[in-house]
C-alpha cells in the first residue's frame, strides 16, 4: 500500500471516530495510533495534519491532538451570493483582440494529480519515490541549511555557483554558455511561462510542436497567446512546415523540445537542427528550447546531441531546463539561458513575477548536484527507465498487439500510442480508470483539431515493474469494450 493511500485511510478512520470525543477532548496519542493501526509515525502525523486542515482537530505542541471546538452555526453557514456577473468580467475584451483567456488544465492535472487508492499510475509526470534520490536530497537540504547565509536574501538572478553549474550543463565543455547568461527559476514550468510572457505580446501567435506538452499550451493561453501547431514526426518538427508557419502567422516565437519530445519521444535530427535555427533567424524569431529530458536518457541512448543553445552564437535560442524531472517534484529549481538584450527582458519579467527562488532551495540544489551521489543517481535512473521501457513495450506487444507502437524512445518515460480511428479517448480513459489504471488522453496535447485519437502512457511513476505489466493488462480489459475491433 502506498504512503498516500495509508494516510487517506487513517484519516478516514480517525474522522469516523471523532464523534466519540467531546469538543476539546484529547485524542489517543500518536504512539497508540501507530500501534493500533500498524502504520508509521509519519503516516499518523500526516493523517492528523489532514484533520487539522479540515478544522476537525487541533494540535498543541507537547500536549497532543484534541477534537476541535464546534463551529457556531451562524458562522458555519455562508450566504450563497450571485457570482454570475463574473462570466461577463472574465470574458469581456475591450481591446478587441478576442483571444480566449480560459485555460484547459486537464492535460496538466493528468501529470500532477495522484490517482485514487488501488489505481496504477501510467499517466504521471514524475519519478516514483523508489527512483528519487531521497537520501541524497535530505542530506543536501540538511547541509544547505548550515551554509553561511543560506537563509539570507539571494541574488535576484540566482546564486552564482548554481548559475555556473547550469551554464556548464547547457553549454557543454566548450563553454558556449557563461554563468552571466543564466537565470535561476522556480522549475521548468516557471521558466517557460517567463519566456512566453517576455517574448510575445498578448494576442500574438506562438508556434508549437504538434503534438506537444499540455503545460506549455496552458501557459501560452494563460498569457493571452495563440498557439499555432507545427507537425512533428519521428525526426522531430518538420522544418519546411515550420518556415511556412512563421510566414503565415507572423509569429516571433517557436517552442520546441528537441530531445525526447513530449509526448512522441522524437529527437530532432541533425540536419533539422540547422534548418530550425535558420528558419527562426530568417523570421526574426526566437526558439524556446525546452530541454526537460536531458537527465532522463536511458542507458542505451548513446551520446546525446548538444543543446541547441550551445550551437547558437546569435542569441536565437532561449534555453529552459530543470532539475525537477530527474530529482523530485518538489526540487523546483531550473534555469533560463539566453544571450543579448532578451536576457534583460527575461530577467525583468521573472523579478516582477517572483522576486527570486528561495536561497535554501538553491543551496540544496548545489549540494545535490555537487555530491558523488548525483552521478550515481543519474546512472541508476538511466538503467531503471531502460528496464521499465522494455517491460512496458513487451507488455504492450503481448496484451495489445492490435495497437503497435510506432516509436520506443531511448529517453524520457512516455510512450505515444496511436488508437484506431473512431476510438473515443474520453470513454477509454474512463473505462481504464474503472479497470484500475490511469492513462492520459491525447486530446490535450494538440493545439488545434486532433488528427487521430491517441493515448500517452508513462512507465516511470508506477511503483514497480510488476505494476506496469498489471497496468497494461488492465488497459487491455478497458480496450475490449471501447476500442473498435
């Protein structure tokens, strides 16, 4: 049983027993709850914390937990006001641009929400606890807290040593990127949002790969931008269509993932890399390079191509990367790298939005990547992701031979599955959830009309390889009633 489900079950049990206690009466001690329910002290602490958040329990340091006092009836009731005016206020656009500002976050939540207890997670976007460097993270955080000035105000651009580390990671051994070219951000999503807001005015078109990462589409739309799709094949974005899209849309920004693209897993081919940069230069446009998967290469990936930013002396590329995917969802430390006047624009937007990334988190990131455990962790992740990919591919071939995979990428942790024409993605995802497996529909990965139904399956978040096999089996059960024969 996962820690999440244990906490939820214990909280439900304690919630059901609260009526046995009078308001203000002390609840059983944490030690007795540990012994009675056979759970860990951490589980008890988190379950009590959930009840505190609900206002049902109060805790007093050194004294224990107590049932909360009853809330007076006159304060418990809220007047149901009329909020219908908000529909007009949120939709009216006196500028006349008429760019939709509502944002569909369903594709984002598919990677963030935890599935219900008992459901196998084949749609998440992060490593499971068993593949995270939890001991190294804890040690890094402890050491960071003892660093001189760790709790002081950091430089707004980021701690100098961390900027230098990211510069070496992005620019490679040739030193193509300097520390002064780098801004520290609160993860990759924050960096993408900053880049979009800095590079394109509201109402402008922004070119995106099709299909692409739903979080980027959501960030673009939240900024009032119009995503324009450019198709991707197994060698990455098609440069001929990219050049056409620049001319037709007038866009000055193209967002891409050249390495293990999400969701297709494509790696931008060498000749296309040059053509993409050429098309952007001719259009007077920027390329936002989302290099999210560089630390998620499988052990059979071979040498990786350099970042586009490392091959760009003219400041066309704005590079985005992060430690989050390879470390932990809570290690929200990333970087923006750019050259020329655009760097000051990016800097200004980031400072206005967030001031700076908390220094303890930056110091912890430095401790993590500077420790011997970091390269060992990356090697372990590379081996585990390779093994999990092979397990999922074998399970797919055995359980769903009628749904062949066009591409099994050697990096990242997702497979992009083309479904037969006529398949209703929503119905299939719902049926899969009933069968006990969470998968992601393809619709949120497209900026415009969907050319065909798809699913995205992820092999990293499952607790173990056996869960991947069982999850694919459950998906087969769901497909039997939904997917056309």
